[in-house]
């Protein structure tokens, strides 16, 4: 990444911040929008808070090995913090609830849902049969024998379909993330 913009934070912070916004603003916005959906004002707020964090820690950021990765992590964490804050006022009776997810579990669940959505989105580029086999294998955790029975093919054919589909899927996922 363009670390020169971040290096300037120590000597010319105004210029550096302007360059960072120009070069990385769209990526930061996209990262925030992964977590904050359908709330343009909150996206803008989180983006502003991320830039404030860069400004506040500008001397530390200027010396970092990978300041862009740090910035993306800050954007993610601020987005998640703001989302959680929006739901703190909601009161729910805990009677009858046997399991409450802790913060780590909530993050894991959110991450799983995002990955699941990306996977399902990417499967749109597969054939109908490949899509069914991948979903059964990866989301329903079927083994090759179960796949063969469910799709009325031989075990070897199920393996071949899955292998071919996974190769296509990896490429599709690379294309989506670029």
C-alpha cells in the first residue's frame, strides 16, 4: 500500500491526512459499509472517527510497519462499537434465555454471517448443480458419500463437481473482494 502518505503524518499531518483520504477513503468507506448497512450517516460518522484516530495517533501511525492495516482495523472496530452502542438501549427479558453470546461469540457470529453471505453471493456464478453441491458440502457439512446420494451421482462424480466448483468459487471470491 501507499505508506508514504502515512509517513508524512509526522512532518506534514494536514497534507498526509488529505492524501490518505484521497487514496484510501473509498476503501475505508467500503470496509465500514461491510458492518454498517443502510445508515449513511453512521458510515460518515465512523469514517470521521477513523480519521480522528489517525490524527490523534499520527506520530505512532507514521512509524508503523503497516499503517493501512491498522487503519482498516480501527475502522472495523469503530463500526462494530457504534453498532453495538445503537442496540444497548434495547431491553430484553432474560427469562427463558439459556445462552447469551458474549462479545467474542457475537463477533464470531457476525463474521460467520458475513462469510456465509459472501459465499452465497459468489455461488451465483456457478452452475445449478455446482451451487447445490457446494452449499450441501460447505454449509450443510455433507461428506462425499452423502453428496453422491443427495444428488444421485457417484461418489467420484460428487468429488469432481465439488472440486471444480470450489476452484471456480475461489476465483469468484477473489473477484468480489477486488
